[in-house]
C-alpha cells in the first residue's frame, strides 16, 4: 500500500536554494533531529550506554556498592568450571523455551481456529481468552502457584477423594517442577499467538476458500493447503518474538519456583539476576548476560528484517 | 503487539460473515463448540479459582476443601488496606498501588509526547539517519530487558536513584518509547499527506501541522499507545524488583511478591491483592480492544 509516499511533501519554500547543511543532512535536518532528539537521547543513555557498560562490567569483579577490580576473563572462565550452573541454566532455558513454543503453537492454532468460526458472542469469547495476556505476569504466576499449592484445588481434590497417598508437591520435585512451569508459560503466552493467528487468518482472501470448496476440498484439506501455508510468515514472526520474550522472561519463574528445586528451573536470565542482585556480584552477572547477547542479537536482527519486509 | 506481527491483516472484525466456512461439516461444528468450552475452562479456571479463594475464610482455604465459599468473606480485601492485617502487604498495599499509578502515569505522558514528536519526524521529515533510526527503534523494542538490567542498575546507582520511583520513570520509557514511536509512525503514514500540504501552504508550520492536523486525526492511535504504555508500566516487574528495595517504594507487582517471603502464605490476601492488581490492565485492555478494532486496524496496521 505504497500509494502514500511517506516522506513526500511539495516544496513550500518557493524554490529557494537549499543551504549546504540541508543538502548534506537532509531537507528537514534541524527540525527532524530536534523532534527525535529526546527519544534518541533516552535510548542512547539507557540502552546503548548500558550495553557497552555491560561489556566492561563483565571483565570486572564488582560487588554492589563497591568499585570494580579488573579480572580479565575470569568471570567467563568461571562459567565453564566444573559444577557451574551456567550450562545447566542454558539447557533449562532451551528446554523451557522449546517446550513452551511448541505448546503455544499447537494450542494457539487450535484456539484461533475455534475463534475464527462464526460463533455466538464471538467477541466476548475472544476477549475472555486474551485475559491471561492482559494481566501482569505476577498475577498469572500467583494464580498458578495457588492452583499447584497444597492448599490449592488440585491437591484439594486429591485429598478429598483420596486419589493419592500424599499431596503432589509440584515445585519441590525437579521432574514435576519443569513441566508444571512450562504449562504456566504456555498458558499465559498462548493468547498472543492466538491473536496473531486470528489476524493472519482474516487476511486470507475468502476467494481461495470458495475456489477450494468448488474443487471439493474437505474442511481439513482447506486448513492444510490454504490456512496453514498462508499463516507461515505469521508463524515465523510470532515464533521468533515468542522465543525472545519467553526465554528472557523471568517473572513467572521467580514467583513460581524461584529457580528451584536445586536450580532445575533456573534459566540464564534468572541466573544472571540471582548472581548479580541477591548475590551482589554485578560483574559475574553481567558476564552471564553477555553470553546471551550473541543469540539475542541474531534473533532480533533476523526478526527486525522479517518485520520490515512484511511492512 | 499483535499488530506488529501481522501488518497485512485487515480489521479483525472485517467481513467475518463472508468467510467460506459455512459448509464445514456437522462434526467440525461440534468440535468447534467442544473446543470453545475447553479453551474457556483452560483460560478461566485459574482466574475463577483466584476470585473464589479471595472470598473464602482461612479455615476454608487451609483446612476444608470447598469449591464455593460458604459465605462471602471480604476480610482478605479489608486486611490488604488496614495496617493490622498481619502480612507485609497490610497497610502497604494502597501505597504500592499509588506508586504504580504514579510511575505509569508519568511514563505514559512521556511516551505519548516524545513518541509523537519522533514519530512525526520519522514519517514526514527528511534528514540523515532517519532510516537507521527507524530500524534501531524496532531493534531496541525487541531486545529483552533481561539483558540490560545489570548495567542499568549500576547506571541508576551512579545517578543516586536506587530505591526511588524516579528511577523507574526514567527507565520504563526505554521499553514504551520504541513501541509508541513505531506504532504512531505507522498510523501517521496512513494519514493523507495532502491534508498537511494544504496546511503548510496556508502558512502553518511543521509543529502546527503535527498538533492541529496529524494528532487529532490520529486520536485513536494516540489512545491505544497511551493505554499500552500505561499497561506495560503497570505490569513491569524486573526493573522495579531490581531498582527498588524498601516496602515504601515498591510498585504493586513487586509488592505482591513480597508476600512470598513470609513464613506462612496468606493465600486469601495474596489472591485478593493479585486480583486488584489485574483490574487496571484488564479495564484498559477492554477499552483498547474497541479502539484497536475501530482505529488501529483501520489505519496503523496497513503497511
């Protein structure tokens, strides 16, 4: 839809000769930079500067409230020492993110298919199903922590009907804690996928379905050969976005398990937090963040390109 | 954010009736309704349980297992707001709500004003660095805050802002501004440039054009962006957790988690507090939904 040229404006200067500065810096350079200035400065001071600060910080031993001491690569080599939590946390990050992505894809797609049908009160159902996405992560984590608690309904039912000899201690057992956590992450993240899928489905021309119907395609075939391929770009972008946000989000983990039991649900961002803030070792924490940087930079770079291409 | 990933999508409510789905078989219709009921339960049970628990007495929560409260008990809500409630939240909760509201309001104001100025420059003015700036905005929006909170903490410490609400007001725009700017610029692009040209020829200057023509036309986008900024600031957790450390400066999301540090979990109170915390984002979200359907989908979503 390029009928509106974004930067086109007629010459209102009456054909006056442009100054050297405006030839070099663009017609509206002064006003342009004045207007973007505040945003640029905030991002420079609070994103770009800290980014470089993090690099320096990761080569220091620095405790909160004290001056740093240069230690070279020690913060990095410590990450790969025997019994280091780094590799465990890296694996947890991959497991939680991977499991959550698959779950959100499947459930989100099914949910979008249901909500894309002509239903009574469809907008109400849509609104309700997006609730987990609208409320703060702390709230959803609380809701689930209570559901899984010994005073919660799951264990309540177990006790009431004597289904098991003992309660299930969801977050005390590593084998249950990780899947339970993934379930919560899926639950709260699915609406975002559903929303994107629905928007993508609305963009598929109805003619395609009509043509397929005339050719005798079944409902499933129409889904398989029209809906799914048309959604591919949406799925790609949503998956990338979700990978970034899911892997980086530590709120729910912190509230649900605190990273335990025995670090079995500690992800890299959570480890960085635990080391840097409660552990007071800013340098070592920054080193963990820096180790994540290449992966995120790659993801974000790829995603930015993808989003600009679709625009 | 959904808007960001499906830029070619048409309005969500657009032409639902003309879909070629009317001939799905009876089996699929039944499956659809089964799916609907399943997904409604899946989504709502945690919230419903939360709500019910917030109205139960402690005896019901800890000793008996009941589905519905035997009688509606408002004690947990009351104890959140009275100093004698026994938990860390008691008496502090209203302070936390106020802190969150204050931070979110300031951040929203900053994001809308600064975002609109930058968005206008990016869509309508020509100057060096504009394309890389637009790209940089998306890049910074996508970069997760979990990467930078450690150096940001040391920056905040250097500015002597640790444990103040100002630190949050300063830092939150880093995640609201890129989105607000980007969102508004894509809406501005959908406004016919001829309107602006006419004003320019009539002697209006650029800022006049922005404030008298573009912004009034973009009112739905401005509203959505404001709602977004407020909700994001209200929901934020990590920065608030790291930058503040006393009960008086906590925002409500972090304040809630302070109740986890106690020997006993006051589940009733925690659920009541969590529900109250969820109210502003949910109300704003419902408002935004209307606007997204009518406003953004019609303009900003178009690429």
